[in-house]
């Protein structure tokens, strides 16, 4: 059963902050429902939203992602949707968030066993991601 405690979050926070600082990003770390470690990136030097939209069609690009300036990152599709430093940043962030985590899931028998879940949010619906120089 997935479980994330405040103590474990405090153990992982320094590693996560190192990755954020390395790429010039500002974010917050929190625990959601005692099962998920979440990082919300509020501002930074990387054009993550534009980088994500680069791989989309013109129609998809004009949708709410670019207009709202917020995004929920799917950790399983980083290689397909991101490039360059944005891709490196997200991969390092996920590695730091999953330090000590396990995944012994077996989908064939409908058995899911992870240490904790991870979520990465870029911006928020009421406070969009901000590019800084």
C-alpha cells in the first residue's frame, strides 16, 4: 500500500531542492492524501510548457495548455513529449522524488504495490507558470 509520510518528505526534500536549484526552478513539495509526493513548479528558467507544446499539432497547441500556462506532467511520457534541458530536468526530478521508492506491481494479476506515488505539476490553474530570466 502506497504511503508517504511527512518525515519521508523531509528526507527527500534536499535532493529535490538540489535538482530545482540546478535548473533554476522554484517549486513547492507536499504530501497528498498520505500516498503521493507532489512537486509544483511555480517559476523557472526552462520553457517547459512551450517544450511540451512543441510536440503537439497546431490544433492541440492552441488549446488550454498554452493559454492556461499550467500542466500536469505524465512521468511515463517524458521521453516522447519533452526535449533538451526540460527532459533532463524532469527525469532528474523524478529520480530524486523516487529515491528509495519501489514498484513491485504485477498488472497481469491486478496487483499494485508501490512505496508512494509521485505527481509533478507545472503552474496552477489560478497562478500560472512564470518564466524568469
